[in-house]
């Protein structure tokens, strides 16, 4: 039976602010140590057992900033011995550390930025393993006779053991990469490509996750008005309005009304109109994106007219009560803040 791994994981804001932060801040679920002077000192970690052997430490930091960090670790069986003590080990510019000679129930570590150049050190999480079941335990007793040589063999095997167990963890957790709700951003684009999502690079990440999650259902409706509206609703955050020719045709009761409706909604029975309420920040680039989405999702034989309502209106144009116009109480017209012209005089 494989031994369950033991580790300490720091991945939340409380895990870091409970320690000591110097020239550092928590931002966007990341710990940021300012370049040249940032420093983080952890609180004292308790393994629960005396003479605990701390095995390895993983620093999940941006690769281009990790080279500027210095890590110091202090270990002891008595917490009062931690203050002012000499570090058990010290590393520089590494993200994955195989710890040696770090033993004791209690552990404290420091991470600081070295030098005055480079970038801020950005850390997502820190993971420390202890009481590790080493492959060296399977070696014959002969290898243990010389402690110095055995220490080298143990550390040497630890390199391959770490690689093997990392691969095993990835294989065991591969299902998470196929779940669009939790898959890392680097794999989200690949997942979207597998689901035949077009223009996935133009979608916001969270909206793209929802799109990929519903891709199978949406694909079954592709080429229909319902499917097109569903995709637009995901992109816009609200459902647009669809007006088809057959919906307005019954209102073409006379020549004047027919001309007006044809001017607004077209004369082609194979044309439909998509009406989107005004949204702040809906620029030309987003309007082109919406037009591309409609082109990808609409029925092949249909043509589309896209109308984005503004906060002003013109009579005879696309003016809709409750959307870009409202009815209000009667008020007299005021001139210069003094004279009042009643409605009957206009």
C-alpha cells in the first residue's frame, strides 16, 4: 500500500499574512515580493512529531523571477530555539529544493529577493514535504554502513523519485485538465480547440470556460436561431433580441407602415435583425467580434442586420420603449430657469 504523502501547503492569503511580510503584498491571489528588498518569513510550522525529516520544498513562482530569490530554512524540536538560530540550509535561485540535514518537529523558512535588479518575485503557493518514504529504504543494509555515502545515494535517488512522483500525480489528476471549470489557462485554449470553438482567443477566460462547458449542447443547436442567441448571451452577459421577417410582416397593413418596417428590418424574408441594448465599453472591436459570432452561428442561408441601441433615439429609427426610451411624468418646459411654458402653449 502506497504511503499517503505528508506536506504543508501555503496557498491562501491567510497563510502568508500570518507570517511576516516586508516590502511585500498579496495581490490577485499571488504573493509579490518587491525586487531587491522583498521578504517573507513564515510562521512556525509544526509537523506533530519530534525529529521529523523535512524532505523537499516546492516554490510555485514565475520562472523568470525565481532566480532572484534566497530561501533559508530553520528546524528544531523546540520552537524557542528557532529565534536567532543559524539556518539549517540556504538555497538561491531554485524552485524545487531537495532538503538535506533539515530535521526537527518545527520548521520556519524565509524567502527574500536578492540583489537590486531583476523583477518582483511572484509566488502562487509553497509546498513542503516531510516524513517522506524514500526509495532508499528499499536498498540493502549494506548501503547504510557509511552514513556519508548513504546520504549522497539518498539524495541522488530523490531526484528520480521526485520526477517519477510528479509524473504520477499528473497522470492521476489528468481528469482535471478536461474539466473547463478548473483546467489551467494554458490548457483552456487547447480544450476549446478540441471542442471546435472558433475565435477562442477573443473570449474572456471565464466566459470561455462557460462556452466550452456548454459546447456539446451548443454544437447540437448550431445553425439555429436558438443556438445563436445562446452563444451571444454567453458573450454579452445578457440575451439579445431577435426580430425575424415573418414577425413584422403581419403589421405591414398599409404602404406607409410597410415602408417603415422594411426600412428598419429589411425587405428580404431571409434576413433577421439582432438588437443589443446599449452597453458601456462596447467598442468597435467588440462589435466586430459579435458580428463574427453571428456569422459563425447563424443559419447558413440567412443574412443578419446587427443593431446596437444607443442611449439616444430618433423617431422613425430603432426606438423601443423601456430599452432606449422611457415614459415620464409631464413637466413644464423651463427657459433660463425662470419662465415656464405650459404644454398647451407649444
